[in-house]
């Protein structure tokens, strides 16, 4: 099976702009989670979607949003970008998101905000 | 609540020597434990997981981990390190009765020198 894919791999934006990142999970996986990775904060959970519904949400401001489509593909959006949003954004998929599913990660999207 | 700690930011070993990357956890119920590896500018790759059963779990690339309930630890080990093992290693925990979302450690940088 093909792995988790994320597009684009790299993005450069300026403050105040908005950005949309895309994630295609492994075929058959219905749960998609998003994480932000920075050197200072490590891996921080953003949100998780299952069957087009946001099931879990991390502690991020409302500028961060997401959605999931009927084919399980997911997008996340960040509006009004800030310098601190520069990070590697990782998408992970699992079959159901239930414990003890394993999450499989995509290669990430490197977002740089100037 | 669930938490995980990786007490060492960096581990250095010589090629051919055994390596250990430490992880300790805290959960309310039974733990599900995971190890991931991340190479530069890449996503996390799943190495192995402990759900139940044998305390010694074998995973990819010759890695194994030992679950120790009394010490609440899940250390990652490899009998003979390779230079190509140099990467960032993450331990993660999920509580059997808790959140679907795993908690990740801050990561340990493994450096294997020739």
C-alpha cells in the first residue's frame, strides 16, 4: 500500500497570509491526525478527524482548522499566519484511531513564514 | 492523564556497540507504547509497539524494546549500532482507557560515530 502523502512538501508564506495543507492517508485508514513539530515544542497535536468529523482537538488557536473528506483525505488551514507558525506539519493516519492503532506518518510539509 | 519522558536529549555511541534510548511513561491504565524514528526533514517512521504479551518487542531495522511495568519504562535497544541509525527517536504512549491521541516524548537524538 502507498504510504501517507502530504502536499506540498515545502511552503514559504508571509505574515498575514493563509495556507492550506493536504494529506492523503493510507488506503483504508479512516482516522487522520495533524501535528505541529518545532524544535522548541516538539510534537504537538493539532486535531484528529474520523469519518469527516473532528473527534479530538489540541490546544491551538482558532486560526488552525481542518476538515476531512468522504474519501478520508484531509486538509488543514492556517489563517493569518504568524512567524511562530513556521514548523513541520505532520499528518498521520490509522485505521480507526482507536487504541491501540498505530499511526503512520507522512513526510510532512515544511512551512516557513517570513 | 498520560505522559512520557525521554530523559536524554542526545545519546552517542560508537558503531558496532550496543545502543539504548530511554523512555519512561505514566498512565492511569494499561499502556500502549510506541517507538518512532525520524530522519532529517522526514516524517516519523514506525519502529515497534507494545500492546500486551511478551515484554520484549522486536521491530524494524534490528531494533527491540523492553517493556518494564514495575519501572514504567520502555527502552529502545539495538545490539550493534550502525552509523545509519543516527536520527531522532520518539517514544509515545497511549492509555488503554484514555485518549485516542498518543503523547509523544520530546525526542532523543542518536549519534552513531564510526
